[in-house]
C-alpha cells in the first residue's frame, strides 16, 4: 500500500492514538524529508513536489509520488521562488473508504513496520 510509506519508515515515532491522528490528518506534522515544495522558475514553470536530490547547482523534484523515478531537474540559478508547503503528500480522507477492521489492520500494519508476524497483529 503506497500511501503508508512515509509512516512505515517511522512507526516508533507515532504510537496508538498519535499514529491514528497522523493517518486522519497527515498535514498535522510533516517530517522534513516528506515536505512538498512549491518551486517557480524564471521561465514560468511551476513545480510542486518532494525534493529527492539536491546539490549546490540543482534540485531534483518528484512531482508524482507514485512515480518516484519520474523527476524534474531544476537549476538553482533559475529559481524565482521556492517555498515549503504545509500540505502533506499523504492523502486526507483515507479512512472514509475503509471499514472499522480495515482501519485497525492499517494501523497495525504501519505500527508493525509491515511485519505481519509482529505482536500488534495478535491483538
């Protein structure tokens, strides 16, 4: 399930109710490496995406999270404006389409870091 990738990397940071809050409102707390940026260039192009690589001269942006290898290279000297956004790339309203048991399974999956043999699945 691609939408859980950001949380799977940090299951120990959010536990129980805090984890559920992060799923319900993913923009409440956004880790730096998951922050989406607005970038506008001199030639009028606008990019919204995650910075996946950067150096002194360039920034590589992934605009579509489901296609992380599809990136755009932006030269720093061509950037007019660059701002971090307060919107998580994780979808809101995820739980609306799930049943009670599916929500519990999702929280357990994330808390267990994807390990189905983890103790949270026995609860």
